[in-house]
């Protein structure tokens, strides 16, 4: 696995130091421990199975052994704390690149129209989640110590592999394209896309990235339920702001920027 990934890597930094595990509690946790102990930019952790895979806000990430991409990278960006929070979008766009590259190569390609980015951290196929990003940052004052970017992308899992809770909410490349994809190749491709996105973001800023995510927004124009300081509200999702926040039109017509949090589509609740 490791040799296959290294062979397909076209990066200069990300993934060049690569740690592959048959089983880990969480690749984000491995990367975090390593970053705290002095791990450098680009060090990558991949597991075939996680026993404590995590999502955001205390949620969990499930994945049947050996079927999906579970990978975390240490980043040490030279940018502001506010910009570092956009790394979730950077990694989400790279996950979108990964999935769309396989859709583009499929002989009977279903096209890209149904592949979207759900702000702030998911890639969706129709109304099903295919990939999620978990970014965890440690900072000291204004300076970033490290960011761990973890991706969980469903590659070869089929419906029966998922728990009943998410069976009708998850999709994978296999369920979309009807064929298997070598995991090592998917891992290398993700790292190749992530490095390109990351370097462009550091060099040129976030405007192209935000436009990219906005043009592929799962939420735009839809009625959503969201958390605001005032509690749970409903509204209509609009575009992303130049800062990468989701703009939402409230019921009273005012527009609220959401900087983080959970958004649920109201019409499929
Ligand atoms: C995420 O959280 O989507 C971030 C997931 C990041 C997982 C990767 S795997 C490698 C690295 N190591 C880790 O420990 N984590 C990262 P969130 O937005 O909170 O979504 C979590 C929710 O997605 C769960 O509550 C489920 O409803 C759903 N879910 C769980 N596993 C899923 C899967 N395999 N496919 C689709 N949906 C899933």
C-alpha cells in the first residue's frame, strides 16, 4: 500500500513522509500527536480501519475496514488564523477534485452536476454524503502551531457496509460508478490535489477557492435549519461571503453570515 501510494505521488511535500496503519483509533489523533511532538508539514497518516474515527462536534466517522480513504495530513501554513480556518474548504475542494476526477474517467460518466460541496466540510452526491473533512488547529496567540486536515472519503463501501443510521445518507465512488477504485491510487490522487490547492491558496489567497465552492454549493437557494447565537433558526442559504462564511437570508429578510456550525436542509429533514 505504502509503496503504491508513494509511486503515484506527484507532490513535493504532502505525503512524502507517509505512515500507513492497518488499524488506528483516528488518523487525526495520530497526526495531532505527531505534530505536538514536532512533526513537520506534509507528514501523512493513513489507516485502513479506525476504531474511533471522529467527525466534528463530537460525532463519529464510520468506515468499514479496508474500503475507504481515511487520511490526515499535518499542515503548518504561514497565514493568519482566519485564513487557516479556510483550510477545511481547501481540503473539501481537493476531495471534490478527487471524486470528480474519477467521475470524469468513468466510461458511462454520470456527469458532475450531482456532485456538490456542502459548506463547510462535505462533498455530496445528490442528497448523500461521500466525503467529510475534519480540520483541527492548535495555535499560540496569533500564530498557528499546526493544522491537521483529515479526510474521510467513501471509495469502495457499498450500502450494506454502512450502519442503518447512515445507509440511506451515504454514497461512495463504488455506489456511484458501480466499480472499485484502488485505495492507494485514490490516496495519492487526493494528496496531489490537496497540495495543488494548498499551494495556490497560500500563494494567491482564497477568492478562487471560495468561488469554486460557491459554484458547486449543495446549499445555495435551499431552505435550511441552522444554529445561530439566538438558537436554531430557519432561512435560505445564499452564497459564500469573501471570507468563506455562508450567507443565510433569515425569515425577517436580514442576511446573517455563518462562520461555522451545522446546517441541515429543511426539505429533507
Ligand atoms: C465530518 O464530520 O464529516 C468529518 C469526517 C472526517 C473523517 C476523517 S477520517 C480520517 C480522519 N480521522 C478522523 O478521526 N477523522 C478524519 P461531520 O460533519 O461531523 O459528519 C459526521 C456525520 O457524518 C456523522 O454523524 C454521520 O451522520 C455521518 N457519517 C459518518 N460516517 C460517514 C460515512 N462514512 N459516510 C457518510 N456519512 C457519514
